[in-house]
C-alpha cells in the first residue's frame, strides 16, 4: 500500500510503502521487489528530468 504525504510548501515528497498482513518467508524477496518497483515509479514521477540527470543515476544489474 502506498501512502503519499505532501508538505505545506509543496516541495517535500514523502510516502510510506508497505504490505498488509504476514508473508511466508519464501515470498519476502518477491514482495520486497514489488514494493521497490512501486516506490521507484512514484519517485521517478515526482522529480523533474533535470533533477534526475543531476543525481547522475547508475543502472544496477
């Protein structure tokens, strides 16, 4: 579940990413990957292309 939060001046961006309930140990890694991908998409949509380039992203394998 994603819970976005906007600060009053509109420049800070914060959100909590979590899953409800318990997961069997064997499902933890895939669940974390799903959460990571969702968070990545939200973050990428929240920043400008200029900021993205300024952070000098490196593609991870």
